[in-house]
C-alpha cells in the first residue's frame, strides 16, 4: 500500500483507474474538472485506457454508456448542473442496465462557489432509483469508487458517486491498493438496451423490483456507521458525507458524544435510521445540500413522540454550505472563543477578468456599439465572460445555463427587444449553443450572436475546446447563417474603432448575424509558452 | 519551528499570488514529518483575481473537518493585508497573524493602507512584512508568497529544512534562477520575522 496526497476529485479518478477503468468522459465544470484532468494525465502515462473531454455532459454520458454496453468499465464525471444536461440518458440508463460497471460521478457545489445553483444530485439518484455513494473523506472517495464499479456490475445498473466542493477541492493522504485488470469485450443484450415501450416496461419492472434489495445493500454497507451512546438518550445525530466530519469535529475530545449515525450510501439505510431514532428522544439531521434524509424522516407527520431538527426546522440554514460552526450551533453547543473581527468589514473582492483579457476588449467595443440603444439587451452565457457583469464593463444582463444566451436572445428578439445580442464562448457554443443558433438561422431572427473564441475552456483551467477557429466558422456557416453576416474580429485595443463599426453594421442588419471575436486566452498562451 | 501535535493555518491572498504554492510546500514537508494533512482550497471562478484562501490542517491525530472551525486557527498567513483581515474570526485567542504589508489593489473601494495595518496591529503579536521590497531584493516581485512563507517559518510545526526541500521541489522545474530567487526570498522573509 502506498499513500499519496490527492484532491478528493483525484481520489475518485485514481479509484476508477484501479478498478479497471476502460474509458472515462467528462465536460469541464467546477468542482468536477480535476477528475478528468487527473485521468487525462494518468492515461497519457499508462496508455492503457481512454480519458477524453467531451463536447457536453450528455455526449460524455452516452460515450461512457457505450463503453459499458461493450462490457467494459466506464466513468462519466460532471458538475451538478451538468447532470441536467445529461439527464435524458441518465434516467433511461437506469432501465437499460449496464454491461461493464458504470459509475456516474457528480460534484455538487453547495454555496455556489462557482455555479448558478446548488441543486443536490442525491435527488437525481433517488429519481432514477439507482444507488449513490456519498464519501466523507478522500480515502472513502477512493474506496467507494472502486466498490461502486463492482456494485454496478453486480446489480446491473449505473451507480452514482456524489461529491461536494469541499471534498473535491481538498487534499489529503489516500492509501491505495492493487489495480484490477480491465474487463474483456462483451456485448449488451438488445432486448434490454432497446427501450421500445414493450422492452422498457420490462426493464422498468426489473428496476422497481430491485429496490428492496438496494435498500438492503445500503443498510449493510461498511461505509455506514451507527454508534449508540447507551448512557445518553437525549440526542441522536444523523449525518451524511462531509456533514459527518463537521459533527465529529465538534466532539474531537470524545466527551459527551451523542449517538451518531453516519449515512454514506443511498437509498437511505432505513433500518439503521430506525435503530437510531428508537434510541433517542431528539434527532438532528445534518446533510450537505437539500434536506433529503430529513424530509424522508419528516414526511407529513414527523416522528411521533420525538423531536426532529435540521434544515427544515431552521436549526441549520437551508441555503449555502455547511460549516463546523453551523453544525455546532445545531448541536446546541456554544461557539468557540475567537479573535474579534476587524473594526471595518473588509471590502469584497469579486473575481474579475485578467488584465489584457480579450473579452474585456470585446465588451468595451460592444458597450460603445450599443450606446444610444436604450432598449438593447445582452444575453450572456457561462464562462469567464460572465465576469463582464461587473464594473467597469457592466456589459451583460443574463446568465442562466450553458447555451441559454442564444435561445434567450431569439425569444427576446421575437418579443420586441432590439438590439438583442447573445454573447457566448467558443466551448459553451459547442456545448449547447449550436442547436439554438440553428433555430435562429431557420427563422432568420433579428439578433446578433457574438462568439468569443479564446481557443480554450478558460474558466475551468484551459481544457480543450472543439468549436474554435476554422471549425467554429464552418459550423456557423453550416447551420445556415448567411456568409456575409458572419464577421470575424480581433478584440485588441488597436482594432477598437473597427470592431465597434462591425458590431454596429450587424446590429443594423435586420436578420441574424454572427460575429466571432478571436483572440487566445492570455492565461493559456502564457501556459503554452512555459511548456515550449 | 514550534512543537505541537496540531496546527491549523489559514493561508490568504488574492488569486494568482501563489497561495497554493505555499500550501504545497508546507503540507509536503508536514507529511514527510509524519503529520496527517488536510488542505481545502479554492478553484474555479474565484481564482480570477478574487479573494482566495486555503485551510491547511496539520495534525498527528485524525483530522475530521476539511474546514478550520472559527476560533481554531493557530495562524493566519496572508500575502496581502486586506485579505489578512477577512479571516480574523477564524483565529483562536492567542493565535498569530503574519501578513504582508503590500496591498493588492484591484477594487475601487480598497481601504487606506495605514488604517488597514492599524487593524492588523490590533491582533497581539502580529507580524507585518514588506514582502514586495524583500521579494524584489531576492530577484523577483513574484516571490512575495515565498517571502511570507519564510516569515512564518519559525511559527510552523514543520522544520525549516523540510520547507527548503519542497521549495526546491516546487521551483527547480522552473529554472535555476527562479529557484535561487525563491530560496533567497525564503531567507529574507525568515530573517525579517526574527
């Protein structure tokens, strides 16, 4: 056994490699990106398995599903909102079943450090009726990933690993074991994998009949742990994942520890919960994310004769990330003594575009081009350029989800907004913008789409983009945008006046225009120079 | 070097100042000395010129939380004075504050520098280092993070030789000149805090 310092994300990745991974796929997104970053590096060294960035999460999921169909082990990783994009194959893969072990790793972002919402992926696992592991630390992230592949193969459905930012982006030592060989090639049964209604009904029945067994498996998992305090029945704590760490942190000296049930697997291990609840008068549920366990305990009527506290009762905030302090307060312990905060509140320091960033030049030109257009609106998307929201640019009015800029601009234009401008990065365009542009081209909607081509996926650390340069221009032309209204500009201060002119011309054109602003991300150019 | 079974450190600064590099040096050295290590860091959006911090926990015993509880930090080590103040309530009574005096001004409402340092001085035993001057003296203004690491050396639970070893591991691949500058920056910071 060797011990390595790994990010939580990396522990999952290494666990997958050691479980005999044949192929992993992903689309970048904080806090999940480092899973595939690690796999790509490891695959380059080992040359025995595939690790590839995909165009979006749905594509990544389907690629992984194909690997599983072929009897071999597959992993797909993404951030929480990525699972929305992949939700279609995700929900149905629970019906097809798997060939080789199929593990879906989803990293949630409670507190929205780098996300537009804080949805809890455990609900997706519950929705699809598949098992889910929730590691509390790095060792579990590694061990659970290995086990998840075995479980997936044994019960013949996909298995989810749910991470959260604090584990994904924290480092700790992990003891690793021997690598298992990869599976051989074996093809899926067409009756299981062809979800025609007649087949799908049978497959759904199988999934439903599997549920009692899944609960039993969860109840018997070595990762769950029930410790009853025979001397004190006043309080019992149910804590899942990283919340369990925060509970134990507050009893580090071991004194006055209440009964504690650690939940690490789903479906919720009912029997263990019943045993804890029977032992105590009051139950505190601490979980990172939405109150999944708490809600299932509460139901409509609560627990007769017992007190149940947690997020729903207001003892722990419903929004945001847990902390050792918020859990401590819910445990009824007084805060630790601490240094007084400074007399003035330190001014916030939001993230911002790098000095010399190409997006900055595009926004400066766009702001000028839109001057005097009182009803203009700029629909933006997800990437570094979302920082154009902040002064001195204050250039954008929306950011909702990957690709939303183009569709929203079309809708807004049809509702009477003029000029309607969409601003979208090259990779985001490939991810979810192409179909929306196809729709706008089909209707020749009066709008301007500005594709910011910085030749990389910048915000998440410079992963490869598939829709940059010449291919991007061909796609834009290919979906039906008239060639004379596809304009390429270089966002540099010396072309400022020229760029404003191009934008004004295309705003004036009563139909669809696409302006592609091409200049490489500075950060990536710098990294490239260093490598060369 | 100080001796203790555990040390909780908040590393603070602005995205791009090299917080994670300092974290790497400290936790690699700590691991070699038999400490358990947990290091929570900030990736993604916030890294772009925003406030970043890392929670670094070293302990001979088991470490539970990835985050340091408010009131548990033994040390705040900051490469920027405003960022030093942002996390004051993490510091335990008697905990130490070591900060650079060099402001990183990228926001319009950045406070007056003297007022800032005044707030830092309210923390008993706080150490203020002119990291910019020392880094320039060492050969590169980019080495302010290493200056601050040097300034904290005598207050860390890991030995100075271990810190030097991993400064080498970190900077050797970037060339002899950068390595030398950083080793010098470490020494200048260390002496400034004596």
